C-alpha cells in the first residue's frame, strides 16, 4: 500500500471482549480435534494423542528440547517447517522480514517452566505462549483453526481455571462462561440421513424447463421446422429423390455420349453436313463466276433488290 502511515486510516476493527474470549476458546478446542489439525497442514502421524500433554519440558538447552519434541512425535512437523523456509516474494524482503516459513507446534507452558521460552526461541517454527496469554493469533494463524499445540501439565491444569467450564465461571476472566453446546450429537450427516428426519422431508424438487431460453431457427433446426411445417420432411425427401434422379439421368446421358458407335455415327453425320454445305457454297460461287465472265453480274444486283423496286 502506498504511503500507509496515515493517522486517520482505520487499521483495526473493534470486537467485543466476550467475542474475543469465545474465539480463543473455540481455537483452543479446535487444537484437540485431529482432523482440523491435519487439515491445517500439520504432520501429526507420530503424535500419540491430542491434546498432547507432557509432564514437563524443563530442560537445560535447546538441543535437549528438540530431542524431547522429536520423541513426542513432532519430528515430522518440525522437518516440514525447516524445509518450507524460502525467500519472501515482493518488496517485503527489504523490510527486515526476508524469509518466510510455515508454522510448527505451539508450546503452552505454565509457571513451573522457567527456561522453556529461552530454550525454544531458536527452534524454527516453534512458538511458546503462557497459558494466561493465549490468543487467536497463535492458536489460529491466518484465521485457520487447528494449530498443533503441546501443553505442559501445569498449564493444562490451569486452562479450566482460566476459561471456566459449562457449569462454573472463569476465575480470571470476570463474568465469562463457556457456551453450552446446542447439540448433543455433532454428526450432522448422520442426523440428516436418519430415517426419522428423512420421513418428514418432502420429495426433492426438480426444475423442468417448459421451453428453450433461446429462440431456434427453423431453417437450421429440423425439429422446429417440422413443428411449424409438417410437410417439410416429405418435401425434403422429394427434393432428395429428384436430385438423385437428376444425377442418375446425367450419368446415363454421359455414358450414352461416350458410346463409340454412336459417336462414329455423329461424326459421319457431321461430315456429311459439312460436305453438303461446302458443295452448296461452291455451286453458288460457280454461278457468280459465270455471270461475271458474261458481264451480267453487278455487285448489289439481286432478285431481292428488284422485288423492293
């Protein structure tokens, strides 16, 4: 965004504190649902159970903490995080955030884990959070529920005191109660497909189109043409038959013309006509020559001129 540092820009939207607390509680509950955790992309094939609770993570150094997490089944997820590190696209690489990587497990610790935060801060993809400071940004990064969370025993015991239960209010969040579940069975597909529900439902409606949306051209659409003119089919058959007969007659005519005997007769007849015409012209020329010899022929003097006079 160009020149974003404006004091009048609305960077955040206000949400009620009770809504924020319910959001954190929902994200916390989603971290205990294996399908949601796997759908978010975490590798939990080697994790023994969810939620994953360990006695203690008080170790001396980062190397020991990494070995402990690998024994708990986090090795595959941590390897995925390390392989995902890549250069950020765009101009953000110049703003002290040159690399990006996926999110790994979140470790929720209590007061008894003194050095856990320092030991885990150098592990790629591993985040730590105190149980009293759980927030949606860590439990649902990017707005996607199902973060892989590792709890220490003391932190796990304090969650009920922090968020309360369906019967008791929270001890630290004044006036906050968890929502009571509306449904006893969360298997929606089983409820919908049950015989009791299906017997009360109406039959599925199907839309039947009474006419075409677009007007059809009868000159191109035979069905529409027959609907308008029932004789069109018979007419097309007659035209096709006439065309076939014409082609057959033409073929027979060409074959008759190519007959050698008839061709010879035609040639002989044409030669006789040409010979007769030649003889007639020659006789006429002889008569003219004889009159010229006697001196009686004048050009333009003929019987037709005498009749006109």
